C-alpha cells in the first residue's frame, strides 16, 4: 500500500512540477496562443497612406472608393492596405513646419514644394529603392534624369517621380473650347451660326431669355467661375481657345512657345478676354456669385443646369451624365461648337511626365520598400490601365479581339455619379505613370479606354447622337477634326509641354514680384468684369497696367525671357 501511495504522490509531484514549469515558462517565452498571435502580427499587411496635397475634399471621395475593385487590385498586387489622406498646399506647409507630414507617399504640385521637402529633410532619395524595386520606373530613363537634374535641389539624387509620361489627351477627345453651350436649347433656336465671341454672347442671351430658370426655379446664367479659380476659368480657358498659353505673367503662341509677349501689354488678348466677360455681365449672363462662391458651389450650379457655357470638358460631363440617367432618350446636354479660327485642346505631349504631378516618399515612412512597390505598379502599363480603365474582366475585357469596356461599364460611364466613383476608375488618375492617351503595348488601345474609337462610339449619349447627326459624324470630335483637316481650326497636337520642367525656380525677388502681380490681377479682374460701362472698364484697365508696372513687371519679364529661350536647348539634351 505504501508503494502505491508513494507512486501516486510521485505522479502528483511530477504533474505539479510540469504545471509549475509551464507557468514559469510563460514569464520568459510565449504560449502557443501568443506565438500564433505573433505569427499573425508578423504577416500583417502593411498600410500605405497616400497624402495628396492638392485635394482637401479627397477624404470624402475616398469613402466611396476605398472598397472598389481598383483599390482591391492595387492592394492584392502590392501586398498592402491602401489609405488616402487629402489636403491642400496650406496643410502641406503646416505639416512641413511641424515635421509631421502624413502619408508614406506624398503627392505635390510644384518643383518649389519638392525643393522645400528636400531642404526640410522630409523625403528620401529614391535611387536605391528604384534600382531594387522599380523595374517599370527604370524604363523611363529620361524622366529619372530630368528629375535628378532639375528636381533634386542640386544634389543630383532622385527625390521625386513626375507622373503621366506621354500624352495627356487623345486625338479623339475635346478638352477646352470657350464655345460650349446647351445643345438642346441651341437646337431649339435653329442652330444659329457662331463665328466669334459676340455671336456666342448673342446666342447665350437668347437662350437665357427663353429659359430664365431651371425646372426647379433656379436662375440660369451663361458663364460662371469660382473665387479660387477665377483666372483659369475665365482667362485660362479663353486663351487656349485662341491658340495662346500663359506662363504666369506672359503669353506665348501654342505653336511657337518662344514667341513670348507680355500678358499685360495694352494690346494683349488678356484684355480682350476680360472684355468678353464684361460684355457677358452687361447682358446679365455672368453669375454674380462668381467671385465669392467656392469651386464646389460653382460645379454644383453647373450640375444643376444653371450655367449654359462651362469652359472645360470635365465640368460638362457630370451634367450630361445626370441628364442621361434621368432621361435616357432625351437630348439635354452641353456640347462644344466648332468655330472657325479657334484652337481646340486635344492632345499635349508630356514626354518626361507632368511637372505639376510629383510623387515622393516620406522619410518617416515605416514601409519605404512597399511604398516604392506601389509607385512602381502605378507607373507600369498594367497599373496605369487599371487606374484609368479599371479591372480586366470586371470593367473591361478583350471583346472581339479589341480591348474595350464591358456593356455594363459603358452604361455606368454614361450615367456617372456615385456608381462610377465606386468602381475606383480615374480616382488615382494623377498618379498614373503613363498619360491617358498613351497606347498600351499589349493591345494597341489607349491606357484610358474611354479614348478609343469603339468606346467613343458606344458611349455616345442621345445629345451626342443629335450633335453627330447635325455635323454628319460618328462622335463629336470628328466635327472638329474635319475643320482641322480643312485648315479652319488648329489643335494642340504639336505642343510639347516638357519645356516647363527645366525652368529654374524663381528667385525670391521674382517670387515677390509674381505675388504682387497675382494680387493686382486677382483684385482687378472682378472690377473689369463688373464695370458699369466702357469708361469704367478702360479706367480699371489703365490703373491695373500702372500698378503692374510699379510692381516690377518689366523686371519679371526680363527674368523669364531667357528662361524660355534656354529651355528648349536644355530639353534637347534628353
């Protein structure tokens, strides 16, 4: 009995020792559950945040996009969890000052911003990361060389990657034309001729008399803009229509950039543009809220049908889509009218990327390798097609031997709105490595399939079909193309944008003068447009010219002239 008892005691002691040892081992090592949790932690997908310092409302849009097929494919391809943070230039400046810039990838809009990020030691040199994880980026050798030479703050290192290499636009698309109008009302008037700006104002005035309010009682205007985009949506769009571009305080011929002229000379077309808007206001066509409303207010009015003649294509599309979604058989919509003597914005070359779309990697990023893998994917042909056209097999596919949108996606594109946003298509368009007009090497169709001829025909809305019938064409651009071939309209196809990339950053003296010029113009434009009569218009103009001269305008031009003249010699080295 004693032996059995001893045996039982021994077993108990042994068990107690095992339990004790197990308990003690928990203090110095992991339990099985803890080890399993640790493994899971080790394989946790890293989160990569993109901070876009040019879009303060991005957070709202991201809520619709974050679970989209496009985002999911980026995450799967790169092994990351993606996040997006929106902001503006002011937020960028504040975060630079604090040293707490959000995001792993930082998107900025100017060489100045990149230089300040380098000076503040906020971003990392990308040379080694590109060499190891940027195989697709490496194919764009000229872009890398230009970035090192002109975007490195003199270090010679690679700090930023300009996006949208190639073509912005395509020969089948119309982007700018001041002569845009409500096609349904234009047809109602019997398609009156529009040969110049005065004709356009007369057409808009007659439309407004016939349709003074929208269906829900809102006032209709011919033209509008917003307080933060006044210059672009008045002068900027108008200038391109007449073959002129601007570099701030000077004008140049789209077809000969070296043909520079002071923007504010007494005989400048700038004043002609301002007179056009002044005349519009005299006729009651100019939106009185234009100089106080936000950009969101401005676009909301367009979408509500209150503005008859928006200048740019991206302002028109949502209105036309909403009209189609409401009435799939109606011809309510806005179209661009081809007018002899004008220049249509169709295609601009960005051989080395767009100088105002610049990607960097935050020096405080915990996952710089993954950030580079994301950038490399977005800069590939596959990634660029994904951003511009969506997921193959979901949004588009090879149908009848041609890469094109599915019928379902075509319908979604026609209607636009939240359903289109939820696809994720075009949300990251500014981060696309290749420009939207670039042809994909595997299928010969544009990166942005909306620009292929099949898409353009299949996505015609009833308003487009009516326009096409009137001009005897298959899609709206053909009406312009026919006039281009006849020599009656010019296009931008021979305009190379890359000269802007090699311009020096303005020295402080010129920056100060530039700020004064902006202030004088921003304050003067409303006074010009809202002048009570011709005498007041001329008085305001004279005062602005005097103020500009006193601000150092000639000194500004003296700095810029050799910059332009030398830019083409510099760019020729690449």
